[in-house]
C-alpha cells in the first residue's frame, strides 16, 4: 500500500488574512451564527432526520419556510430552490430549457462556468461583444446584435439568453432592465446570474425582468459551500423543476436532492445578517467605500477599469507602476509584501492586472491597505 | 417585507442520538479531525487560495495528492475526481457515456437517485429483476436477461450497465465480478455505485470489473457533505473527464469545479480513519456485529430480509410484532420509546418495515438496542 496517510487528517490553514480583499471570499466569510451551525449540523445527512423525501419540504429545521417563503421574496422570484452552486443552477436552467444544439446568448463578461455549463448542455454559445478597454461594458445594443446574428444564421431565436449581473471580472452592472425587455420582445427566456449580487446588494429578479436567477451561497451569502440558489418564474417552473415520473417527490434537475447538512444550515444561519447587509442603506455605504478605495488607489497611479464611478465592491485594477517594479525585483514582491502585512486577496504573482473586493472590509481597514500600497511603492521606487 | 427573520440564524439540532442506527448517517458521522477541519476551512472558497484553475490540481492543501495518488489507489481505479455527491458522479458518467434515448440497464434494487440521474440524462431504463421476498437478490442470470431484452427490442446493446453494490435497501452484495464479466462480454461499460461500500468496506473497482465507480463522502467517508467521489478507467477517462475547448483546465461534467471548502477538507481530515476502517480485519468485525445483531433481533420475532448470513452493516427488518402493537397503540410508539432511550435511526412511524445500520456502533451499544427492543415488547404485550 503506497498511500501516505500522514499527509491527511487535520490540516492547518496558514494564510494570514487580517484583511481579506479576495473577491471569491469576502461575501462568503461565515457569520458567527454560521460557525456555530457548522459544528451543530456538520455530520452528513444531519438535516434529513425529518425528511419525507424532498429537501425543500423539511419543516424541522425550517428549510421549507426558507425555500418557499423567505427565499422567493429575497430573490424576487415565484419559486426558489437550493442547488449545489450557482453553476449547477445555471446548468439546470440550460439543460431543462434547451435541447442539444440550441443557441444561448450570453454576455462577453460571463464567468467561465456559464460557458462550461452551456458546453456541458451541448449548446451553441453566442457571446455579446463588450465595449473596448477600459470600460468593457455590455450594452443592450450589442445584445440585440447578438440575437439578430443567431436569428440570421439559424433562422430562429436563441433558446435562452443570460446576463452576468454584475460580472466577476470588472464588477460591471449592465442595464439589465433594458436587456430583459429586448430579450423578451423576441420571446426568449432570460437568466440572470447574480452570483456576485444576491446576498451582497439589493436584488429582485422580477424587477430586473429575469425568468430565472442563480446565486451563490459560498460566494455571496456567507454560507459554507458548495451551495447555490435558483429562482424560477411560475411560467417556467414546471419545466425547470419537473419531477420524476417514477419518484414523484424528486425533481430531475436537482437529481432529487442537493445541498443538505452544513451547507444549507449555514445559509439559514447567516440569512438574517445577509438580509440586513443587502438593504439599500447598507449597500450604499459599500458602494461609497468601493468608490473611495478606487479614487485612493488611482491617486497612487493604479487605474480602475470597468464602470466608473463604480457601483459594486468588486473592482479590476491595472497596476503598471507595480508591474514595472516586479520586472526589476521579482514577480512575487507584491504578494510577499502584502502577506507580511496580513493583507490577503491578490493572487500570488499578479501586479499588472488584479481584482479585489472591498465588501464588508470597512473604511478603516481599507485605509490600512492604501497605506500599505504607499509604503510598498516608496520602498521599491 | 414579510420574511420572518427570527426563524433563521443559529438553530439547535435537538434529536437525541447517543446511539445512531440511521443508515444514512452512521458512515457520515464526522471524525474529531473532520470537526476541526470544519472550523478551519468552513469559509466559502477556503481551499482556493493557491488554486491555479483546477480543484484537483491544488497542491496546498494537498488536494492534488489526494485526488491523483491516494484516491485512485483507495478506489482501485486509474483516475479519480471529487464530485458533489454519488448521484452527481453517476449523472456525469451517464451524461458523458450515453446519448439521449440510449438504454441503461441497472439493478432493480438501485437507489432512486440512479433512476433520477438516468431520467435527467434522458435515457431509457431497463431494471434487472430481483428475486422475490425475502431475499431480493440480483443475479447475473437476470442481468443477462435484461441485456438480452434491450438487445432484442432495440437491436443493439445498452449504452451502460450499472450495479448498486451494496444496495441501500437490503444491504445485498450481488456477485459483481460475474456481472461485470458478462456485461463486458457484450462490450457494455460498467458503473458500480458504491455509495454504501466505499469508505465502509474493502473495495477495489478494478477487481470488481468496474469501468466507473461512484461513492459518497457524506454517506460513507465521514465527510461533511455534499461530496462524492468518481473513479474512471484510463479507457473512458478522456470521455468522462473531457475538458472544455475554451477553458482548457475545466472538466465539462464537473462544471469546472465541485466540492471545495469544508466538504473536501473534512474528507481529507477523515481519510486516515476511513482508510483504517475499510481494512479487511476491521470490516470483518463490522460484519460479525451485523450478523450478531440480526440474530438477536430475529430471536425477538423480527425478520431480516436480504442476504443471509448478511455481509454488510445495512439491514432491512420486518417487525410484525411491533406493527401489531402500533395498530393497538399508535404508529409512533416505537419511535417515541426509542427516542426516550436516545436511540436514533428508525424513521418516525415505521414498525412493519425498517432499515438500520450497525456501522461503528459496537457490540456494547448494539446490546443496549437489543435490550431496549425487549423492554418495549414486554411493556406493550
């Protein structure tokens, strides 16, 4: 037997992170309630004690109330379900709404998992062109163009349209209401991927014109993943949430059951805090923090790309001054300097282009980050 | 806003469970190391700090070593991957190996999720007949019959064959080697669903003749779910693990990434203990405990269905004496009496037919259960 068992067992997580700017992580940091829930519900199948065959129907703990009352209202959709993640929610919509070989139109800023989900569903993908640097905007005009091109080349409308709101690269919030309007004028069902919106900012699927929404628990709802949420309109629910003919309680696209145990219970545990932070007055403060951070960063010679003034905590920066230093010193100098200051979130080796998130960090710690970047510049210039 | 936030936040889990016989739960109870790992890695995306684009390639923590070295050897397969659960592993195999409308042959004891996965993949299902009560055996002869029937009615071999080993109802271990042999004689790829085997008992996919295996982390590997494992032979790996043409690090059937965070880290944390318990000498003791429990239970007038003598910790019982009492008292009397004794695992309301698992409970506590059933019988008769 050649397995080296010493490698496994309990493993420490040793990255310092007094300040965390990682866009993947800021919205997923567990609340104290979620940390408690982890221990309480960590065992496999912990929520299944009173399950009659459907996760969403479990009354104790109150998963039924969460899925059928709180979540549809929170998402602004008629129906809601729990999935294993945003990408699994997107695939469920694509797989149930489309046939193999159908066309899907999606924004050119879409997350890779949207493309991979469409490829897994064996769809043809038409990307909506984004505007050139430095803004990378997705406009309704370009959506229309993409749809027209599909119609022209295939003779029919795309089977589905998708928008990433905001996208995960630039944190751009496209004009979703205009886009949903023109998509619907062609009778095309419309999916809004809100993995970076739902749980961070005010969000209402119906107001945006979405027929489906996907969200991420571990990305933006302070839940221990993998877990996601899916919202569906009454019109399309029978198709997306179709039940098995042989097992009448089981929904096909969810394979009968999804995120049970610690994942759903941490989502429930964090929900009051997540609900609170998405209120307009709190989100407005987050947006102001992001804008302040962006202006401070730009005063150091970095450039923020994407929407400006910015409307989201996720931002993309170009750091040519730091890149120039990395060419003289080594490419890891910035990572090393930040790590020494317990500032986490910019990937090792990046200087020229990187993204960060200011969500929940607060003005004081953001000031510490700005000071750190000043110090590092002074040290190496 | 009508959401009642008071329902959420931290919720206690109040079922007493000094002794746990729940077949869903005995193999998923976390080890102390996994409980530690939960707290350490509970945040969303905790394992992604050093990720270059593929979960299975992460060197720190040692996910790469686990997925590419330990797991293939543990499963007895050429390749292995982490999935969101056994059902997701099965769907990945079905979806990649079959076209819509193809036929799959599976045992008549298959878990509902196998049928639902095949239905989601839009396959036709041919069930292998099981022998009548009380044994419910799946025999190679009946497998052959099912395959022949598909060939007869469609003119070609099924696209895939699947066996549940053991099944989740009776804990029956079919003659998998014989079945794999005859399946392969017809050139049919063979999937073994080992959700109740992998992590509990000695298991080697190649020795069993499996081209694919699926296992469950939260069911049988003491991991906080949802998480599963997928094993694939070299022959079929290019198809099941096909990568995206646009995103070369991302595997289509895994949608690019699966169980990250606490789920994979609790699996790593429990792995040394799980590896230990699957050694033949430990498993033999579990089988002896199960057989002893079965004989004690039968001496109280219950009947064990399925393989006899039994070869697995999961057992199905018929409890007519308890059913008769429930008709006079009320259907919840047994659940109530067991709950008062902190014995968990028989679903509320069941008396006539129920399943239990003796895995890891130990002879002493199993004796407490036997005594409890005796007391309850005496009390009500």
